[in-house]
C-alpha cells in the first residue's frame, strides 16, 4: 500500500519509520540535529513549497529519506490506516 504525501509524492507504507509534526518536534535539539544532518546529506525531499506541517522518515532500499509535507500528521496517519508508531 502507498501513502500520498502531497503533490506527486507517494511512499510505501512499509517504508515509513515515523510521521512527525514539524512545529512541535523541530524545537527539540535531537530532532533539529536529525533534520540538519539529513539536509546536509541530501536526504531531505520537500514535497511542497507551502508551509510545512509534517515530516515523514522512511527507509528505502536501506537508505534514510525525510519527506517534508504540507499535510498534517493527523491526515497522514489516517491515510496510513492501522500503521502504529
């Protein structure tokens, strides 16, 4: 099953490690370091140029990818169905 992250971006449900609220988590030191490192390593994909609301961490072919999305965490979790974190 696939989850639509916004615009033309989809990911496989099984690849999702976590879905996070960008406003509440980026204030934390560890999350800030994670996003900064992923950006420097070219692992961040911005799926929209609108105001970001969430980010989704995925493991694809053994590689980490972080998707920045304008879709809320609640909506993404509904799309994911019974996916638990």
